[in-house]
C-alpha cells in the first residue's frame, strides 16, 4: 500500500514533474520545486532505483542522504528499456509535462525519450537535461564530479590559501549552485514562457557552465585588466585584515567581514586599535603586519569570550560554528531551517528546511520521502490503466 501524498498548497501547485535524476544535483533541484508545491514523481528503475538510497549512513531502510533530498515526492518504478515502459512514459507526459533528467548526453535519445520524440507527443513538454558539461562541445561525453567542474571552472584554483594550495570546499558548489539551482531557475522560466506561448522547450544545464557563472566578479576584473587573480590575494579571500578567519585561544575560529569602512571602524574601536582605522586597505609589509597583529589578538580569548565581546558591536564578526552548534542557533530555529517529522519506516527525522519563504504559503510539515516504487500503481490508475493492463506490465517487467 502506498501512502497518499499530501498535496502542498504552494505557489507551484498544479504543475507536475517527472524526475529521472539520481544522487544530488537533480534531486536537490526537484526538492526545491516539490517543497513549493510542484508534484514530483521520481521515476526509478526496477533494480536499484536512485542509488542515493544506499549511500551514506543508512537509518533503517534508506540513507539519511536520500531522506534529506526526497521529501514531498512520489516514486514510480518504470523500466524504460522495454517497449511497455516507454508506452507508459509517453502516457505520463500528457500530465507530467515537465521532465528533469541527469543522464549523460545521448542516453535519453537511445532510450527513445529524447526531446524530439517527446515533443511529437506533447508539443508543450519541458525537458531539462542536467549534466556535467552540457549536451554539446568537446567535453560532452566526459565523466566528472563536483571537484572536476570547479577545477576546470577556476573556482578550485581560487579556493584555499597561498601557503596550503587549493582546498576542496565543504559543500558541492557545482552540483548545487552550478547545477541544481540553475536547473530550477531554467524550469521556472520555461513554465512562464509556456504559459504565455503554449510552447515547450529543451533546457540544457551544465554544471561546468554554472560554476563559471559564479566567477562573475573575478572574471569581470580579469577580462578587464588581464591580471590573473591569485589564491589568498583577492579582496574577499584573505588579502586584508578586515576580511579574515582568525583562530581563537581554544583553537576555534572567528569570521571577520568588516569590509565597509564603518564596520572596520567599529571593529578597531572595539578592540582598542584606533590607529588601524586608516590602514584598512594598506599594502606592503604593513598589510601583513596588521593581519598578524589581529591574529595574535584573537588568540587571547576563547570563542565564547569573543562571541560575548562582539555581541553588541556592529562589526560583522561571528563565530565559525560546527554543525551541532548550527542547528541549535536561535536564528536557524526561528527561521524554520530545522524541521522535524515522523517517517513511516525511519521514525523521527530531522532535516534542513526550505530556504524560500513565501508570505502566502508558509512551509508546513513535509510528506516523507517515498519507498522505491511506492506510488506506481496509484499513478498508473490515475492516468487510465486498468488492472488487466497493469498485470501485463508486471509480466513484461515494465514496472
């Protein structure tokens, strides 16, 4: 028996998506849309399905990773390698007319569900293809992961320090920022266009392209002056004392973002260093000396003492928190960024909430992530298949 998914009264209610993606980029994109009311139906193959289910810490049946990415979605098992599976898919796109896929370029064409084939059956269909390097170009068929996309995209070279070298970021910049978010924006743009024109389209989202777009400020400067930016030497990556991470007495860290002169002045006055106010962006040996001077100062107090010290100082100085501290922080709790709900098989689940706040549609307790194929029969009946036809699909292993 499948649990009836609760429809979400969000701004995207009424729109339906087939999500063929797996792992992180695609599911994060469809998670954002599902949280906002879009009906998302995961299409999973009969064998492993979305293999994020088995990656990372397993709770009881599914992994914590999978649970965090797949709330508010349905799941249908469908074998797209057999004729009957394709038949069902063609029927689905009459109502689930937004499709998200994350295969390598060319795979959906070989499966017989590429854009040219789909638009013959539904001219208004929107297909979003999310891949590493896009549907064309010399790297079209090349494999890759987040670290490769940010490496080729120039972000990794700019991340880290001059002494240590490139540092792998703690979150997946290309997967989420370069891929999932760009795909969500593209899908919403295509939906608006379709409402105006009744035209569908094929969206080609490359995570490598998305990474490059994150370089807008650095690239703008480089393309103007042809000076290659250096790791740890840029305004916002450690060049100046006013924008730094400083170690504390107890080996924790404080983040200082006193970039505007008013914040730098407030900071210098608070620590009793008024002589540094006029030297915020000074160069040469003095720049290095000031960084070391402030670093030595921060080592005189613990993290807790500095948090208390800057509590009433408007200087953009905050602690670097661990995850257990993050999810106890009053701002996080007040903004609903930690949610809790009961999962039918996994028990009490805690997850990161949706960051998009809508005055008309406050975020409510989500529907738990689905079991693999949980809604297969329900969906087949909704789109008009009889019990006899469903039995035939089972016999030929289409579902």
